[in-house]
């Protein structure tokens, strides 16, 4: 039954948000009940339920209501389909879609108006943003005659016998961007630092000072007191300023007066010049970056010559080695280094024509240059930055089309993107990245979250805070508590450094928001289900492709994508929230990035000089090593606990043997890598022994402990591992190699274990004959009852091929 009713289904009902005072009927014997009494009784219960929904639940999509493309290709330019589901609007109305609905949105007034504007021309055919939404509707149905009522239908004097609680589907065209539930940081403008002509600012974590470049002068500024502590005139206009990883030195690239460049290295503590070095083939302009890794490499891109210079960690010494030169595509102006210091990324800036390789990766170990064609065609980068999020490394690319792209550096593909208020000038900060934008004497700063962009969160970018002047850059403290933006003032004003204090939301304080009053709305809202971007009349409305398609290609092919996350406000149920809490309770986050090296400690007092010892004779060359090898395959898990009592039924863990769907009893050994199955037999290599139940008593009488080989079959296994315990495994028939092997007991031995009490079962694996895929024997030792150790100290990468693994347990039939 289609419940999306058009107009004309009976007398409409008021769906305003007002809820009057709660007044109940007072029933008593003999009371005359009129229509008003029954109506009030119903309204009391309806308003109570709506009040409960508004105050205790809020509004949004509870479940379902997924918007999808029409299954018929010829209908995708007009129809979208909506799955069943439930939502609450801001008035507390329950919106229930009971069946799969397909809606011709071209017949809706907003879409008819858009089509008419496109047909008339004059810019009406520009790409649009559509939001599919659902609205609560009450509709009278089952009209019946009414003899004594003034509300009639035409001249038939009728009223609806029932009120159908239904819904309408609507489309919002180019809805205003609103951020009503921003839980990210909030910026508050502080007191500016007065430095005329400031263009570049760097924060030094070692001394907590700001180092600011203004023309050809470097200033050291205390941000707490906003005072300049010392200054140094470089003697010529500088193009860049960077801080060494340890915070002890400054690197400044400046003009040499003859059309070239000079690299000046300063002591951060007193601005003493360590040395001035001419930059090989240096010509303005230049891009620079300092490696965040401990090696402290310094990168300088000479833009006109297309040459990337890599200086080593000895740059701070009086006579550093000459830099390594890497040839790049000319005019690459944007430079960033990966968070682990392994690679550098370069791209053009504001390219007028698309390039076949907009981003290039440089391996700083091998100096190899590779292409990273991740950005959509026609993208013009304006700023780049590398960040780490969730243990993975990403490259942020702010484009001149007011778009921020997130590139996954492990795959080289765009993992997500979001729109900014305007084109970005610079980026800084992590985990919250701050974007500075400037145009026509006005600037603004916006916070954004890579994590939110990656999951297509409804609020990936926070509200911007604006200020007068043209911004020149941005710097964020490591703690993310303060944002500094150097700017040039409007007109003849000298400008300075704008300071923004960052206030992070205190999650523990969120419940106290209720002190400020209740959230209310005056009219029922249309709950957004999905957003369609880049739409033009006649475009096909299709689901998001996997992998994500190129937006430029979609536009050329007349395709607009349906995104069920953008714009949709979720209203999770209590059970779903409980699942999320349980999931978070057991989750372990990835290791954080390496911290900034601390400042060097004070030099200790000089000790007394010791007496010089006599020079000893040169020793003889040592003998070859004892056979230690690196990264041998080892045993990492077994299916029983060593030297414990094991329930016989818990040995039934080998799946799909001897037939698919069957379970068999056995023991499983898992390895850190794959081993070859050839040669691993149940007699000589993978052995299981047990006492002979009928002769054990006689043997003990004569002082013997006799064990006999157990019959079985060795099979390759795909294991299920929890810690160092194999909890199950599926047989891989005919597999030539596997990361686990199982000794499946003969059925007769299983019956013996169930019928007789055994003192122990002895498991042995001869590692000399278990060969990995590289042709080496595994390191099979089981020293100290530990795994992943072999016969060497825990944590070492070295081991010895071969050896014998031995372990035992006592089988016991429970009950």
C-alpha cells in the first residue's frame, strides 16, 4: 500500500508543533460525553507521546529509509526509491514508511520549478544540490455523511471516519548549509601579536616560542606575553623559515643578491649564524619542509629548475655535506613530508591545465620518483599537508575549487573529500586540521576532521571565524589549543598575527546543556534522508559507486550520486547505543605517532680525566656464527593449553573433515607464516603418542612408562586464533601450503579416549622436516612454554632452523 498521499485525500489535520497544557478528562458516573470529550482524550495521548519523543529522543532517522536508484535504467532520471523505515521529526511525530516506495521527484513543485528555470536558461542549468526528505502528514480517509456538523465536504456534508498517519516525500533544492550539532573545537579570537609584515610563522615545541619571518627579519616571540624577545636581520628577503626537529636551529632560504638563493642556518637560542651556504642552482621561488622523523633531513624544492635538494642531518654542523639532488617535474611548488619521514609529496599549485601526474611521491631512501594520479582531472591544488589518522597516513590537498581531498597514501586514491567555505591558502594541525582562507581583504579559519571526512560524517567541517586582512599562513600548537595566523592588514594597516584560542568540547559537560532549556521547533521539519550533489535536470540519479567514481567524469556523463550519509541526521535506538558502548569498551586504538624530541638537557659537570690505557693487540678474526638466521617461521599458537586437563569434546575442532560440514577430533599447530605440506606425515614428523591402555598397568609394575604412536591424518588448516590458542580450523583440501596443520585422530582412538582414562597425550613436531615457502626449516623450539620466542631471547629477530616442538596434556571425558 502506497502511503505517500497527494492532496485531496480528505480533510487535512493540523500538524503544527504546539503542545498545549496537559489536561485529562475527568470521568464520573452520569457524565454527558460529547465529541469534545473524545477528541480531547485522543489529543492528550497524542501530545503525551509527542512530548516524550521530543524531549527524550530528539529527531532524526531511527532506522531504514535508505534512498536508492530505480532498478529500471530508463527511470533513474526521474525516480528514486526509499526502503521501509522509521523517523521522528522535530515535533515528535512518528514517520513510518511501511513498504518500498519509488517516487517520481520530477512531479514535485521544487523540481518542476528547477526544470522550468533550466529550460529558460540564464544559469538555471548550473549543478545543484538536492536533499531527499520525508515529512509527517495526517490525512482524513473513509468519508462518511454527517448530519449535524458545519465542516462538510462540498455539499455532501461528510467528514473522514479515520485519520491516516502518513508521510510526504519532498526535495529541497540547494538547501542552506547549517551546522546545528557541531561537536568539534570552537575558536575564540584572542589578542593579536603586533608584528608588521609577518608572512611565515613557526612554533618551536622545544622552547614554546614563535619564530616569525617578516620580510628579511626573523623574530623570536613569547606567545604568552606577546613580546618580541630577539630579532635577526638576514640581510635579504627570505622565502622560507623552518625549525629543526630538535628545535635547536632555524633554516632560512633567502636571496643572495645575484639572482640565486642562500641557505642560512641559525642557532634558535641566540640567532648566531652557524653557516651560510649557497643553494646549488638556486633560483626563487622555493618550497621547503623538515622531516618529522628523527633523521632531521631538510628538503628544499627549487621551483624554476625542478630540482629537489635533500640535506642530511648534519645540516646543523659548521660544514655540512652537499645535498642530494633529485630531478622533478618543473614548477612543483607544494611540498610535504610523510609523518614517518619516509617519503615526500610534491604537486603543482593552481595549475591552469590538468597534468597527467598532479602529485608525485619521492622515496627519500632510494630517491625514486613515482606518480600518484589520485586527484580528479582538472583539480588545481592550493595547499597540501600530510597527517596520520587511525594509524594510517594521508595527504590532504586543498583545491582552488573550495574542496579538501583526503588521499590514502597506502593506495594513492582519494579516500574522501569535503567542501570548504572558500579556497584554502594553508593547512596545519592534527587531529583537528585548521584551514585558513583569504580573499579580497577578508580571511577566515575553519576546523576540519580527517576522521569525519573518511566516514562521510554530516559535519566534517566546523563553522568558520572571520577577520579583516589578508592571511599569509597558519600554525597550530602541538596540543591544538592555539591557532596563529600571520596577516597583512587592510589598507595601510601593518597587520600582525591573529591569535585564536581553541575550546574543545567537554563531553562530560554535554548533559548540562539541558540547563539552557529544551530544543524546540515551530513547524514540523522535513527529515533529510539523502543528498544528491552535482545534479542538473535530466541527470541520472545513481547510487555511489564502489570504488568511488570521478566527480568530473560523473558530471560529463550526466550522473548525480545518491549519498545516504550527507545531510542525514541519525537517531540511534537504545539497543544500538548499547552495542556501540560495548564495542568501544573492548576497542583498542592504534599507537599514536612518535612525539617531538625533547630539548637537549643541560651539560653535566666535566669529570676527571682517566689514565690512558695501553693499546691492545689486534684480535684474530672471529669464527662464523652459530647459524642464527633472521625472521624464521615459528610456532605461534596451539589448540590446547600445555600441561593441563583438556576436555575430549573440546578436541573436536577440525571442520570439514573427513567430509564437508563434519567435525573431527584433533590437535592444531599454527605458524607465523606458511609452510609446505609435502613431507609432513603423521608417523615421522607430526607425531602424537599416548599410553597403551591395556598394557599400562603391567608396564608400571615393571617400572616402565610406555607410549604408543597414535594413528591419524595430517591436513592443512585455515586456523581461527585467539591470542596463542587455536580455537578452530577449516580443512583446505589439497592445499600445497598452509599457516596451520592439524593431526586428525583416527576414530578408533577417539573412542578409546572416551572409554578409558589416560594420563597424558604427547604431541611432537620435528621442525627439521617442516619447510617454509623459502625452503628453510622452521624454528620449532618451545622454550619456557612460550610462543614466538624459539631458542633465543624474546623479541629477537633471530633463530635456528629445526629443533623439536614438544608439549603434552591430559585428555579427560567430562561427566
